[in-house]
C-alpha cells in the first residue's frame, strides 16, 4: 500500500471496462482520496491502452493474465464490473489470493454462486462488499430515517417503477450472461423496499410480459412483482427494458407518504416529496459522486478492519429473491421463501457526500444501455 499524508491508500484494479466502469467508476478515483487506481483488466487492448494513458495507470492485464494481476503485489483490492455470470469466478479467484473484493450487483446469478463467494472471502479473511451505492447515498438514507422514525406512521405499501430503453445487442438482453430486468434494474426496487421496510419478504409473485420484439428474444421485456412482508405489508414494482427513463418509488404509511424521484440514479439530483396530513414538503438532494463514496467506504473498511455494509449476505438475499421471482413466473403462482437474518442495515451514518464528476468522459468501445457512446 502507498501512503498519502500518513494514511494508507488502498490500491485497486478495475476488472472489466464496459460502459459503467468507464463513465462512473474510473473518473471517481479522483475524489476517493484513500483509494488509488493502479491497474486495469480487460481483453480489449485499445481500451486498456487509451484508458491507461488517460488515467496514468501503469499496469494493464488481459483476462488470461488476471492471476498475474492478483499475484503481482501491486494491488490490494479489485472492483469487479464484469458481466453477471463472471462475478463468482473472479471474486473467488481474488479472495484466494488474499485480495479484497468490491463486486458490482447483482452479486451473482445463483444463490450457490453467492454462497461460494462468501465462503471464499471468509476462508481467506478478506473483505467482500457488494456495490449497492445507494446504501451510502444521502437521499435514500434519509428516506430510511423518515420511515424508521414513523413520520408517515406505520409503513404499509411500497410501489416503484424503474424503466429504461435497452438497445438490441446489449449484454443485459442475453440470458447466458445473467441478463434480464430483475437482475439489472429490478434488484434496485427489491433492495430499496428491504431497507425501507427493514425486513425480508416471505412470499413473492411475478408476471413477465414481452410484446415480441427481436431484442427481447432471450429475456423478458418487463416484469411486474408483488412481495409480501411480515405484518401483512405489500410491495409492488414494475421494471422494464422497453420504457422511457423512469425511476421512482413511494412508501405509503398510516399517516402519510414519501415519494422519491428519481429514486435510483447514479448521478444527478434526487427529490423527496413528503406528504403528511395533506401537506407536502419538497426537498432536493444535490448531485454527488456515488462511486467515489463506494471506494472511500470500502477502503475504510479494509484499513480499519470492519465488515462492510452492504455485505455478501445482502447480495445473497437479493439474488435468492430474484431466483424465487423467476420461479414464480415459470410456475404462474406465488412462491414462499425462507427469510434470512440481517444483522446490518444501512443507516444515515453511512452517508458519504463527495463532489460529482466534472464532465462526462468519452467512451472507448463501449455504450450505455440505450446505445449512447
């Protein structure tokens, strides 16, 4: 580890250089003062060459050279931004080399993969964090506090819509790589209601729809979900790869309601609309660098030897719910699920506010889900 002002800096390799890694993760290291980007891992030599020059990175590796990267002594942690079906393999291999892992969500594609990742981290005494950036974001954490403090009374109903257009050929539309609406965007709705209700669902039901476009030949176009929670609370959400950019959730309590819009963005302002006794208060939360917050928090966990929240267990629970939802779609009926105990949940003390990126970077051999490059 290198030192800056007497403090240890955690050295990262970014594994996978797709759209989100390029647009959100790589630029964020400038604001993560306890973290240092020292290596890139990609099979695209043009990406590696141009991005290493842009960010002053000395070490680049192909996927075949991943083990060399892990054993190089140059890195302390990896940020895994690979397709979903590769998360488990690359996490386990890093953990087995005593390298800490910050893995993008979904954690993996199956419960068994998630459990293997947790076991590898525990066996090798390394930190494993799943990149739920909203666990460190002020607007969502303040929503948690509003619900927890009973400002809207007892929370009874959660409803959310998350939709976007995904262009044909995008990896999110491929079944073999772990694509689909629930794994990519539905997971935000699932995770949000879990941290807002401070509980786990006990029964799930889902239906999928597809109007027959070629781009949806492998995965569903949209999914509508109902989750039943203890104390007879209900959560519903719809996620779609064929709708306009919409991102919102609402929690309805016995005395009022809270609406958050946009609810799940990685950049830009977020607004609260809190209504109690017919009077609505609006609050705007400014744009901050959410990825820099993740790296800052995870590096602190490593240096201070504290368990990250969100942990591997957090990722495992969401994946288990998603698997049950796909089972419900296939069976055409509700599926009961076994709840898992959570010892940590996000609180407002975790909020980290860092300046947003100065400008949108040019993408190299990458495009957003809608096809913007």
